[in-house]
C-alpha cells in the first residue's frame, strides 16, 4: 500500500477527453476525504475504485455530465445509492 501513498494526498483529479479510459485503477484506492474528481468526455469510464464509493462521508465530490454518471456501474444497489451522494451534474 506504500506505493499508493501519493493518492492519499490527492485533492483534485481532473479527467478530460480520455475516450478509451475504462478505469482509474484496478483495485481500491485510498482517496482522501476532501477529494474532488471531475470527469468530462470519458465515455468508457463506467466504474470507480471501490474505496471511493464508500469513502469520505459526503466530503468527496465527483462532477460529470448526467448521462455519464447515470451509466456508472457498482457492485450492488446499496453501493450505487452511496455513490450517488457524491455525484454532481455539470449539465446545469
């Protein structure tokens, strides 16, 4: 886990125009509680690292187009509902 230490200091992750990106990482990442993630034009990104889905107690923010975050996949409905708490649409 020590090779993931820089991720614990991450404040902003900006993903833009990455049409072939289908995952951020293949296993859970220790994102910090105050992380902001912006996703634009990454249509193949359909799943986020599992720890992100359960982390932060509402302190993580994920922004992207509504059509993108509606197609995100989760392990189960409980995880999907928790993930929706972090998501904010940029369509407005």
